C-alpha cells in the first residue's frame, strides 16, 4: 500500500471521527428562537419605529420582504409596467439580511460584481472585489430609490395572515400594525437568513451580563459603528463569542483588536482560505462594463462551477478555484480511469489535497501550535460553507484572544457570570451569539405567517410532506402567489442573488403577460407541480448535503436524506441545468405548466 493511500485513508478516518463527535439526536431542535426571555434581542436597534395609520387599500403586487428578493422583483415589475408594488418588511428600511447584520467586519463573501444585483441597471461600480456591509445597504437603498419602491412600502411591519379571496380573486393581507388591504399578486421573499437563532445551551437565560446576537449588534455597548470605527468601549470588557462560522470569521478579528479579553468558543472549526480582496479600478471597470456585462459574469460563475470546461474564469475566486482544481484532476486521469468511479475518486483526491493546503495555512499563520491544531477543519471543503479571510487566523496571535475549543461538544452550560466549557468556568462581561439563522425551519416558522389558498388550505399543509412547487416559484392551489427562494430552483448557495435575479425575471414576465392579456389569475397545474417534484427527486445529492459531512445547516445537522429534505434540493442538473431550463421555458412564451384564467 502506498504512502499516499495510507495518508488518504487516515484523513478519511479523521473526518469520520470528527463528524461523530458533533452528531446530535436533536438536530435542528438544538436551537431556540429570540423570543420570550430574549424578546429584547429581536427588536430593531437601527431605526426607531414611526407611528402611522393602518393601511386599507389595494395594490397590484405585494411582496413580503424588502431584501434582495423584494427589491429585484419590485424593480423587474416596475420595468415591466407594473407600477403598483408594495414591499412589506419587519425591518426599518430595505436590505433584508444586510439591514439586520451590521456586525463589525461584515462583507459579502462572493465577488461583488456578481453578488450585488442590478449593478448594470443602476450604473454602480463596487469599490472592492468583496464590499463591506454599509456599501451593500447603500446599494439596496439605491435600487429602492431608483425604482420608486419606497412609495408604498410598509416597514416595521409583520404580516399576520394572507388569505385568498375567491370571489374577488385577490389576496387579503393583515399585519401587526392593523393594516388590512388586498393585492392581486403576492410574493414571499423572507429568505434563508431571516429568523435568528440561539444555541439551546442549558442556563442560556441565566447570564446577567450583556447578551446579543450578531444580527442585532449593540454598538451602544461595544462602541464603534457599522462603518468600522473601533469598538473602544470593549477595552475593559471580557467578551465571549459563540460560533465560528462565516459570521464569526468576519467579526472575530475586530473584536480581537478591541476587547480586553476575547474568548472564542468553537464547536467546529471553519475552513478558512485566503481572501485576496482588492479595490476595483475605475478604468478596468469601464473597460469590462459593456452592455450585458453582469449577466455574462453571473453566467460565467455558474459555468465555472458546473459541468463542462469553460475557457475563461472572469471571477477567479475561492469558489471557482474549488471547481477548477477538481476539473484539472479529472482531466488528468488516464483514459482507462475515466469511469464514474475514477472521476469520483479524482474529485475526492482534489478535495483532500485542497483541505490539506488549508490546514497547512493554519500552521503557517497561527503561532501557538495547540491553537493551530484546534483551528484545523477535518471535513471536505463543501461540507460547511467555505470561508475566506486574511484577518481571521492572525487574530489568534493576539495575546488577548483565547480559542476555547470544545471538541465538538459546544458550551456545557451558562451561569449568571459566564460560561462553562470542558469543565472550566469562564467569567465574562458579554456573550455574543454568532449562531446563525433557522435555515432548516419550515415555512411558517421562518415567515411568522401562513398562506391560506383556494378552499382555505394552508401552504404549510400543502408542504407538510415536503416542498411542492413548479420551478421553486409557484404552487398549485395558491393562485397569483410566488415564493422567491432557492429550493427546487437553482439552489445555488455560492451566489444566492443569482437565484433571486433569475426568479425575478420569471415573475415579471408571468405577471406582465397576465396583465396584458386581461387574466384574473395564474397558477401551476397539479400535474406540472408533481412532475417538477419528481424531477427534483431524481437528483443524486452532493457533498454539500451529504449526511457523511460534519453536521451543519447544509445537511440538516447530519440527520440524513429524508424524502422531504431531498425534495427541497435544486434541479438535478445543478444551477446551470436550472438556468438553462428556465431560460428556454421563458423564451417559448407558452408558459408550460401554468394555467391563466379570467
């Protein structure tokens, strides 16, 4: 047996051992919401709530959510001549997840050229390859202003009920602000990063010091601001942060620069590759920003992560490097090994090689050998969301920063004055939760309301045994309704806005056709919906969703491939397969699978 094979088998055993430490029987139920004792953590710290009279009117299109989904759908509807569009959001302004997430260090981890929607339409040039949160929020406001989406918007408003009125063929919408209005069409774009969650640690309600979630960052307590000013009020504070995922990787470096003491509590280390961020040159941007440039860039990103062998990589980042490495390994196979089994082995070898380099990078950056060992990720790169940062690993060289690795177990319990992990008590003044969002929760839990469609049927009932849609967008029995989300569509986790941008085109084309032809309603047939679900179920899964991966939100906390979980995946041809399908579907103009009626 070769040395390389021995090393490969040993690494795979290590992967399995580390995964086993983190498996929990309670899965997603291990988390709790920001409610009850934590109601104060769920309030909006950014914008005061303004008193207003309840709204009682009618609009053509009402969209729940004023993040990228609502903004881009609203913009495309306005372009298509639908002037009467209303956004509804629990936040105090547009932006969605970027409205709430103002933690220090926040920035996009996909290149801004393809992450920020409608760059070409707004004429905006990002300042960096990976822009910071304030710039993203400003771009959201730019879209809302340019397309007149503020005019009828309702902020600090939560939908309570949306019910189909069969006689009038409109949706009736009621909110927590006393609003009671109707809309011919409704859209739901509350997104996967909508409901913040806390780890269900025993005693989590006991702590007497300061506590907040990263999506509700309290700059009054920490000092500084979302624009990057130093958090000077932490200079005499002992701070604990729980969570080392994508959010933790971004906010831990500025905390390490400002806190008197910082304790980073880690259950599973993230894989952290180099960022390679840089400013975007105005001259370079002018040269590439020819008509249709952003669609070309988005399509190129998909091609470089999909099937085939594109000759150019416009984005050239950590995401496309993952696929490029795999592609090169597969192409180098001798002809007699170019079998399905040989290709799978080559993919595995490429990933093992990459993760070995990522672990070696930890050794080259982190000075303390014990800390470095604990920061190494022992799983396939796509088992958890890959992270990219030039600041995260160096933060652990700061004398005030201590990594508390819990060997997969997490914090044991919380006391009035601190946290207990590995049998040791850590007294702190502040606990920050970088614990993410209810990615795997059902529709009603994530939105806080339910859709009641034709015959009084609830959407949660229709989806009780798994997601059922046509194209991930429309649902039989729920006319004139659109769910703008990833599942059963492109399901592209590396650039979620691409899913949104494409869905918005379909929504606007469908609605404008219905309006132009004088139709009262549109919905998919039961047969078309069932056929789409059957197609989704032919998918073979991926590394991302494999239950062999270390537990996380991408694989249902390691709970495995239930039929309902498989049913929520994307097109079996991947993002590229979905985008090719839906583009052909739109171009025919036949609206196959939909029924329009007067």
